[in-house]
C-alpha cells in the first residue's frame, strides 16, 4: 500500500518536472528552436489550434525559424498569432512559408527571462511540496486507522522526503541550466 502510494507520487512529481521542461523550452534564448513557438494557438477555422498541428516548424539556422503551413490559407492567422504572442517576434511571409528571425537578447531582457525562469521553478517546487503534503496526510490517516504501524509511517515519511528532495533538486538544476543558457551571448 505504501509503496504504491509512493510510486504514484513519484509519477506525479516526474510529470511536474516534465511540465517545467516544456514551460522553459518556450522561453526565447536567442537560439532558434521549434519548441519556442510550438505552443502558440492559431485561430484555424474558428478553432484555437496549436501551431505545430497546422504547420511544420524547422530551425535551418541558429537564428531562424521557418514555419511551413500545410494549408496556405492559414498564413495570415499564423502571422497574427505570432504577433500576439509575448515572444516579440516579427514574422515575414513569402506566401508559402513564414520566416522568423530570432534577434539577440538584450541584457535587460535576459535578466527579465531569468526572473521568469526562477518563478516557474518556484511554482514547480510548490507543486512538488503540495504532493508531499497530500501523501503525508494520507499516511497519517493510515496510521490513525491502524492500517500501518508507527515504524512503517516513519519509514514512509523518510522515503517521501528523499523523493521530494530529489525532485526539487532536479527542478532547481533544470532552472540553473536554463539561466546559464539565457545568459550566454
């Protein structure tokens, strides 16, 4: 029972880390990567659709993204969606593909993005701690109902704390790596 609970919690914490990685991949670092614009929602036939579902996205150069829509009629709506996004990119279109030049980041923008990274890492730490608290409450209830002994409860809490510490350290390392990437010129 305890091992299943810890196993489920570990899966939830791993999902939280994956969410953090996806969120940080959308931050502009000055290098072109398709993940930068994957999440942008485009109004396609009246339905908000992720850009990666209506177009191919590639990075042929370090500072260039190319968006090739599968339906040429959607070029205008893709351009509008990119302009509306908070990425600060200006799309240029030749009628069949959209090119996005990724300008180098200013020092001020780098500092701002570093603060965003720290905020996102802190949000993930909070999620992980909340998962720990839920399991601690569940374990306390099991001990109260005499489903587990005090020793089992203590061992489970120790395992849970080690698990929590490892995932928090993982999130912090991911954040530090992203900060280093942002500060590269």
